[in-house]
């Protein structure tokens, strides 16, 4: 195998509206496209990855820049291991690991999801290797009337799983919003509530009690408590397990950025984990986390970090691979409908979310045209 040559180019895309993150509100996403080629082979395919740091979730933009600078240009890497060794920042590692996986997938003529599963084309006769992944719509936080309008609109567009933000208002106000949406969309639509670590234990218990009393039938409540509160989440889960008539599941998201997924699983702190490939250090690491979760009976939901087209499409492939590892996740939905959060993108989207679904065709690699690397 010829050595790898790495190039990167910076990009910035404006967001359609400000995004609140753990580290404050941002209005654009900045990162690097990473291109990997093997030297000396003219017709060898190109792999393209994306490193888009997100404050509070990954290394800083400056650290990511330095890491990629050290790996790019004339410094050739002899092997995949050579290229990835010592890359600690998750966003930089995501960019490099994705480019390598994309290159390998294109060389083998198979889609990225099959490459990271390390299986053959996955065609089971019926779908000829195509994969369809379900996506949830994010309704966000708004007063009850606006929340209901957005929820209805998402269902009309074909979504059958909605995620609402909670925690910015009182528990009682949030329960009102959730009840209004449940009334509006009926029982056939799954609802998730994401508290983004806004509650302490007594408030979270009131919220879970209210969900049960109002029979809101939530698929799960995401990150009710602080990211480090693994024992608190485990206790909440235990409380829900004992609830007559069945309780509400707990999903963890921010906790995975704060503590390793293995610790979250060992603490028995979650029914579901939210996996962000950019924050975990690459598609391979996200899939490994999903496999570890599945082995302990925990399901995985894949979400983007509101990235540009390369990383967003890669996250869709990761979701397809996760669905193959755990068929229960296939009955669920992933957080992939984030293209609308960008005011512009770097290139055409090969896998847009339509009617609450994303169809991954049998194109090689991510399916994103490698020309996206050229400005
Ligand atoms: Mg979340």
C-alpha cells in the first residue's frame, strides 16, 4: 500500500438560525474538509472527511487546526494507524477516520455503512443494498401554540418521531406543551423530550411523574440531569422501572461527551445513548459505542452535530450501520434532519431527509461528490 497523502481546506457555513450549545450560542459552523489519497496511484479513489469542532463537545477550533496541520501536506503517513495515532481531538480524528473509511469504501465499491460494518454489500435480496434510515424532526422550544403548529407541520411532512426541547420553562409549562402536542398529533407519533441537563433530581422526578400522570407516552426523556450525574440517572431509571404501568425511558447525550460510553453503560444510567460521531472521534468509534451499548441492552440513536454535508451524510451511514447492529434501533429514528439548520452547504446532498426518511443509495463511500473538496 502506497503512503497516504492528506490535504485539508477550511470552510465556514452560516446557520439558518442561532444554535444554542453547551458553551453558548453560535451562528456559524467552521471546520475543515479532509482529503486522503494514496500517493503514486493516479486512478486511486479519493476519500473525503469533515472535521467540524463544536464548543463543549469536541476540542477547540484552534486545537483541531493544529492537529490537522501536523497531519497534512508533505508529511506522508505509511498506514491508517500511522495517520490516526496521537490524534486525540474527536473532531480532527473524525475528519481523518472518515476520509480513510470513505477512501476504502470507494476503493471497494461499497457504501460507507457497509465499509464501517466491515461486511459485504449488505444486499439481502429485497433492497439490493439500499438502506432507509428514519429521522426525527426537532420541534425545539416554543410556547404551546407554536410548538403544536411546528409538530403538526413536521407530521404533515412525513415525520413520525418528534423531539421537543424541554427544561427552559417550568416543568408544568413543559408538560402543558407536551400534552398539547400529544393531543394534536395523536398516538401514532413518537415523542421525545430533551432536557439538556436542565433539571436537578426533585425537578426531574416531578417531570417524570407528570409524564406518567398525563399518559404522554414519551419514547424517552433525554439528559434530564447533569452530564456527570450517572448515579442520579441510574436512580431515575430504577424509579421508572418500578412505576406501575411502566415508566419512561432515560436517554443520555451530554454524558457521553463528559464521560466515556463504557462508564455510562457500566453505571446502568441509560436506556438509550445518543451517539454523535463528531464528538466520539469518528464513524468507527460511534459504531463501536453502539455495539457496546447493544451488548448491555441499551439502544443507540445517532445524531449529527449540525455539520456540513460530508459529516451529516456520514452520520446517516453510521445510523444505517447501527440499525444493522441493533434492529431495535431501526424501529426508532435518528437525529439526522439537520440540513435545514444551515443557511448554505458545501455541495449537493446525496441523502436528503424526505418524509421523515433518508434513503442511502448504493453509491460508493458517503456518496458525496469528492469535488466538494475543491472550493
Ligand atoms: Mg440532546
